[in-house]
């Protein structure tokens, strides 16, 4: 959407002929910079929120620097800025026996996958890089590449904890991709489209009189599908209680044990970007996307952006809530939940949604 | 633009495919296979088959390749084992490969190819779904039975003997 509009706008200047490669490159860069900024700002805000939320949940006050200077600002507001500066200035260490090439490439692969996945996430009616026909499927497919970066990082570090972390991560992500995809299938069965904007426009209006017509409230099966999706989504982004790939009490830091400085920051940045994407898909597929929670109330593009960001923020907050209240699962428990609980439920759900649409549709 | 991209993707796919075959480190070969599969997905995009490209990335890179990497990591001494074979075996392989290459090349030149429409089709997924549920239902079901039996077989093999 944004790319098409920018192309038309630039072409109207008649400086370039239509479809010029240079123009396309310029437009892609212009569209890509805000995504990069979004990822960076998202990490800064989310890390601060995580510090404060974890502190309040443990009856502490969290970062509380006073005043300007190198203190962390009022209420520790500049804490994450200071952290980012520290990471930029830190020494970059590569272990002598590490596989140098893969060690350097791995953080980039992990960083690039959420970056290109965000291109298909609609923030309001118009704010979307490209409205793909296969929108939601594209995001899930691209998201599955990031685990290759994790495996590369774990293997190239030449460290047993890294290797264990990478192996656990591979097993976990491959397993949890299935309930994620199956719960999205039950949404697609209702909407009849894979396009993100198409899924959102299906959820326009009201249901049962007062409730917004979100897929969450559409029928009992899609209600359960949301929880299957969200639980598996938390597992896909390696967050507690499913953070066994980096379990700090067993594996030091899992696949990124050997990383430091900027390279480590890439892992960090992409973890928070992945939380944003999973929350974004959940908001689009189940919570009405950028639609207002009160149908027909404050639905201008500006407010739509606000509603969408609030829904994502709410879901990210719930993920943090999970992290600071649940203990970590064991490997076997993790696999049991995926294969013996979530997967059969997701399959049953697809069947249920099918029957439901047959009877009511 | 698309022509430029096409040749770039072609070079990338063939180059990485060569690395898959020629590299002596198994782990590097598997990672080069990621690039090859990604390049094939890009070719699907050039043919307007967006759904197929997504499936290629989701199933082959996100599923099968990760299992291959997982398998490699479970084995010991990945980097020290030299997987290339003797000159004699390489010679036999070269003859067979050249044979297959010439047959495929001959076939490519002889086939009357369909010309791609320059316009984006209005929908791809819906039509694929409809065809799978009507015209190609039997092959589709046979494939799923095959996968199911493979799944049961894997579960049987990995079960503890009582």
C-alpha cells in the first residue's frame, strides 16, 4: 500500500519513468526506515516497561535515576537509552574457536526476519507497506526462518550451552509452529481470505447486539483458537514460561551465550520485535485489527492507529505478566503441552469452526 | 527491475546449490540449501505463484531444513568428518550427473512452454483450494495417507521397547 502510493507519488513528479529500478529502490528504503525505527523504539519502550512491570510485580520500584546527566532520568525513563549506549560502546568479542563467518552472519538473519515480516502488518487503514494476497501466511512463513539464525548462532559459538540452546530452540519452534498455523487456519475458514486487510474488514460492525464483531467473539471455537494461538505464540518467541532455549539457570544464556555488545543487541531487538509481530497477528486475526473496540466510535485513521497500538501493547503486557508470574517449563512438559494438548485442540477447533460455518453460514 | 532481480536470484540459487554439493562441511551445505530453497521460492514469486512461494518457505525452510540441521547437530564431529568421497566415486557421479543434466537440458529445450501472463492474477489461493477439493482430491488424499503412515512409522520406531 505505502509502496504503491509512494511509487505513484514519485512518478507524478515525472523525474523518473514508470517502473524504474532506481525509483523502486528509493521507495523501498523510504518504506523500510520507519520499520527499523519502529523496531528500535519498540525495544526501548518494551524494555523499560519490562523493567518497571517486573519491579512492581516483585514489590520493588525498578530503575529510579534522578535528574539529567548520566543518571537514568526521572523515574528511570532514560534507563534503556543508557543501556543502548552501553551496548553500542561495548567490546565486540568473538571466541577464538568459533566459526567466524557464521558467528557474524547469525545475528543479522535473526534481525532481518522480523524486519521483513513487519512489512505485511497493517497499522491502520493505510499504514501498511504491502497488502499481500497471502498476508498472514507470509508473516508466519517468514517468521519460521529466524530459527535458522538461532541454530547458526548456537552451532558457530562452539560452546555446549549454545548448542543445547539452539537444539532446544529448533525442536520448540518447529513444534509450536503447528498449533500457531492451525489456529490461524480456523480464522481463515471464517474470513475466506489470507490478506491482513481482508481479515480486518471481516471484523467490521457488531455481534450479539453490543460486542464488536471480532473473531474472538465470533463463535466458541474461534474463542478457544485465540488462546491456542497466543500460548503457542509466546512459545514461538522464546518467552518465559517457554524460554528453555535460553534458560539462564541451566544454559547460562542459551544460544546467545557467547555474544556481546552490538551483536547481542540484535538478538535482544529481534526478541522484542517478534513479540510485536505475534501480538500484531493476534490483534489482526482475533481482536479486530485497527477497529475500535466500540464499533463506529472513533474510527478515523489516527484513532485506528491508536487502537491497534493499544491492542499490541496490551498483549505484550500480558506476555510480560506471564514472564514474571509463571515458572519455566521442563523440556518434556513443553513438548507434552504442544503435541498432546494444543495440537489436538487446534485440530478439533478447525472441525468445530467448519461445522459452525456450515450450520450458521 | 524484475529482469535484474531474476538474474540475481538465478545466480544466487545456482551458486548456493553448488556450495551444497561441493562444500566439505555438512553444516555449511545445509545452510547453503536454505539459500537455494529461498531462491526457488523467489522463482515462484516471479511466476505469480505467491501462495506456493509461501509454502516453499514455510514447509521447506521452516520445517524440513530445520529438521536436517537438527539431525546434523545431534551427530558428533560434524566439522572434522570429511564427507567428500574418493576420486573414483566422484568420477562415476560426474558421468551420471552429466547424463541427467543433458537429458534435462534436452527436455527444457524441447518442451513447448506456456507463456506467463504479465498481469497479476486476482486470486491464487482460492483457486488452488478449489482444485484440491474437486479435481485433485484423490492425489491430495493419497499424499496425506502417505504422510500419516510416515508419522505412525516414526512414532513406532522411536517408542521404547516394552
